């Protein structure tokens, strides 16, 4: 594609055909069907409908992250322990054996990267699909100001959430494996480290709730500001005709505080 662009202007015919699994119309139709099924339940959840729609494409990403974090990354810790044994007791440990473990440590780092990057890429593709579907549904349900605010701020956060949502499952499993490995090396002292980490859970939960409240207030103010600017732009001729510039300038300044 870049070579063609150097030779001539890129045409629409040069672009690859969009896979059927990525077509917006089909994805939106599937999401709407799942949402309609949720509406028949006592407590419908749009997030649950979204998960049902896109859980399939997220499975390969979850598998790659699980293998990379729980198997390969913890394996690197064990290999590093064998390498450090050689430096702790060079007289009793074999240099050849330490070299093998060091080579395996380097290889495992390369394998870890080869697992993690495709996993994030697959998750990002799913995030793009979800973002497109949600933006398509917004046009049917809300105002212009809210659409612009949601599309520019809230929906774009799906790119981060999709890449790290697998860690909600992988994280606890990886923690258990890590504590077991630490127990084999340092014994009960590893439980102290685990207790310190557990103490951060309530703190992070509290900070998350505070951030949610602040984010909700900021989002409401942003909706009002964007709606006001959109109405001013649409009625610019009327504002100029009646010389209302100072009044609307004060409104804009108040909305931007």
C-alpha cells in the first residue's frame, strides 16, 4: 500500500475488502438483537448485551494473555532463580547449566512479547468494533452534544478497557501462582507481601469511586458546553444580526469554567 502511494494517489479500489466479521451494519444488528433480548428480562444490562456480542473474538486474546502472564512470565521467574543460584554458589553450580537457563530466560522474554503483542492487537480490534457499534447506536438515542462528548471521550476509553479486561481473570490466577513461587523460595514471608497488596484493594476501590463521581460531573458539564457551542454555531447569523455576541460570549465563558 505504501509503495503504491509513492507511485500514484491511493484509490478506493486499492483498499482491501472489509471482512464480513467487521462490517458495521452486521455488528450493530447483532448487538441490537442481544439488547432486545435483554429488554425482555427483569434487569436488562447493555454491558451484558455487549459482552454476549463480542465475547467470541475476545477469547483468543484472553488465551494468549493467560499463557503469556501465567505460564511464560512466571516461568521467567523460575529460570531467573536458577541463574542466580550459579552466582550465589559458583563452585557447586555448573556454568553450562546456568548458561542454558540464561538462554532460556532470554528466549522466554521473546516468546512473552510474541504472545502479548498479538493479544493486545486482537483486543484492540474488538474495541474498534464495540466503539463503532456504540457510536452507531448513539445517533438513534441522544442529542448532538452528548454524541460528540461520548464519541470523543467515553467511547475512546474502550481501547484501554479491551486490552486489560482479561486481567480481571488472569490477575488473581497470576497472583496465586506468584505467591506459590515466593512460598517455595522465602516461605511464610511471602504472605506479608500478599497482605500488603491486599490492603491496596480497598484503597483503589475508593479512588475508583471518587474518580467516577468526578468523571460524571465533568461529562455533564462537557455535554452542556458542546450542546451550547453547537446551538451557537447553528444560529450564528441570528446572533450577529441582533448583536448578541457579548451575551453568548458570557455564556461560553461560564460553560468553559
